[in-house]
C-alpha cells in the first residue's frame, strides 16, 4: 500500500520546523537522511493525510515507475532556510 512508502520527517527550515510526510521509505531509511540538507517546497498549503498533516514536499527525481527516489540536495555550505534561486 501507499502508506508503506511513507516517512514522517521533521525538517528544519531555519526559522521553523515542519513535518513533511514523504513517499521515500522504499529508497531511504531515516538514518540515511538525518542531518542531510535536502531541498523542499515550503509554500504549499498543509495537506491532511491518513497519518498526519504534511506541511511541505521534498524534491526528488525518479524514473517512470516511481519506485526509486533520489532526493535532491545542496552543496556543502548551505544553511537551513536558504532559498532556492
């Protein structure tokens, strides 16, 4: 089921922390992304899901089947809360 693919993450946006529920469990364990700088979309309306409220979206790439997800990340030196330009 789709719920088997979901991870609930606490993401630091610099000025605040948000919960993001992302369908990346088949590709990442929580320890794999702990303290990693990922790119997220934070100007979305919060979305109520079966397992809680998701307050953003992680950016990633995947093939046509969508099974393998590769999170987009930033170079060293980036700080939480920086804008993508």
